[in-house]
C-alpha cells in the first residue's frame, strides 16, 4: 500500500492527523542535541530541559500501568489522537520496528539525563521497557523470546531480544539486577563468542565484548579487529565497483558502503559499547588526548586496550611501539570528563589522583598495565580540552 500512488494521499492524511501532532518516544533522541549544547556552553537550562523531558516520559509510563505509551497528545493525554489507544504512534509499538525503537529512544534519553545530572534514577525509563517485555517473555525452541509489537491483537511478534540493549543498560548502571537480566532474556543463546555482521548501528556485538571484559573470551580483541577490518575492506571494494546513478540509490546506499567501522576500536580502547544508533552519544570509560599535537586521540605509535571494567574502575594496557622515542598522552575519565579518577596503580604502587584527567609518559618500547580507580558520573560533562583546564599531571 505504501507504494500505491492512489492510496498514498490517504495514508499521508491519516499520518498527519494521527501521528504528526503531540509527542512520541522517538523524540527522546533529541536529548543528544540538547546535551551537546550543555557540554559546549554549560548553561543550566539545557540540563534542566533534558531532566524534565525524560521525567515526563517516565511519568507517562507510570500513568500507563508501567507500559511506555508511544503517543501523547498536545494536551498531555495518552492516546489523544489515536482513539485513546496508548499504542499506534509514529515509530511506536505497532510499527515494524516496535520494541527496537522504544528501547533505543529510552536508552538514549535515560543515558543523556544520567550524563548531565549524575543521577541514575533516569535509567528507570529504559529499564521499565525491558521489565515490561521480561514479564511477557516465553521460551520457544529453547530460546527466550519477547514480544516486539502491540496492536488490536495484543502483544505479538515474539522473537529474541537484541543483547546489545541489555548490555548497554548494564554498562551504564552497573546494577547487578541489570546484569542478571542479560542472562534471563538471552537464555538459550550463546553470547560469549563473536558472530560478526556489520549492521547499520555498528554496535550489535556488545555481548561478546562483555564476555571479554569479564574474562570469558580472551581472544575477542583479535576476533573483533579481524572482523571489523574485513568489513572495512569489503565496503571499500563495494565503492570501487559502484556504478549506480543517483536515481538508483535509496536512503541506505552510502550507509551500506561506509568503510568506517568503529565498534571494535570503541570497545577495546575506550572501554564501552559503541554509541546507540539513531543519535546516542558516546558513553565510555576512557578518552585519550595527544598533548603534543593538542588533539583528541592517541599519539602516534601508541596503542591502548581496556581489559577489565568494574563499577569502581578498570584495567588498561598501554604500549609505545616506537623503539627510540618516548610518547606522552592524556587519559580522561569518560568521553566528556563526566567521571573522576580516584587512584592509579602500576606494579603495586598506588597514586591518588582525584581528577578527571592525568598524564602518562611512555618510554621507548614501553608496555604496561594501569589499574585505575574511578567514580562514575560525578563531574559536569564538557567538551573543554584538558589543556584548557590546567589540571593535568
């Protein structure tokens, strides 16, 4: 029906009348735009907006018996333009994407509110979506499946839940109950080994990474780097042999050919899953800066691998591959300095730091591990470069 020219005007009219007025969960992705404004200028009004907006959706969910509604009218009434139905909104529960969009949008909104406020209660919103489908889960062919859609027929479209969403929530919260939910909702599915397929989001393999940082999959770094490198080569080959013309290209044409594949590097170097698709920010444990060139990223010849993460710290291995020259780098706690280092331990020697950044000098050919203590989400996030704060030692 969507490609029937005779029907399309009626479809468009219905969508404008029922879906284009009011609010839908998908709009939670706009919190990333507002968070960027907050981190550039630090104006409290942006933090307040994010907190109030995520709180509004949390309260709507509570009013709807714990179910995230997918449409709210301009008056604030759930189902105002959908004949009183809490489902049926734009990219909502009846949409083919169903659960996927509801959990993504709430993860983005909850994570951004946690980022700017330091208050984990905002994670209640994405957690409520997972708790909802957890209560509706069943086992089919030995695997746990959950409903992804809802309509007049009730809950339907039962299939396995993407573990990436579950891992992401646990990564943010570090709550043991969120960790247990990963096991519960992925029962019957092997998660500890990598089965790689590059999706649109470039963040689908968080479960195998989790097995690595928990010590169950020591070969994961090699596995993911080989897989993502092969994906980059494959896409470059597609570009070389792309003889299409603009009229033949759909919205996914260049997306499917984008040779930049980030997931493995983000996981291994920054200590976190890649950003949530459709507008999520980068929520990670570490970020690096080159103080000599005054730019983000590792200096030349330097490699980093985050081997362990815990609620109060991590272990990172740093290597200087240059045989004759030292290298300096700056480590920051979080992509935006939202965390704070508490201690740094090397070979049993503990240094107390109590700041968001510290400097490391790597001698020629140096290779070593740092056990780093960390307090999470305790600083105001900012895009200000470390050398602008005069707080690097």
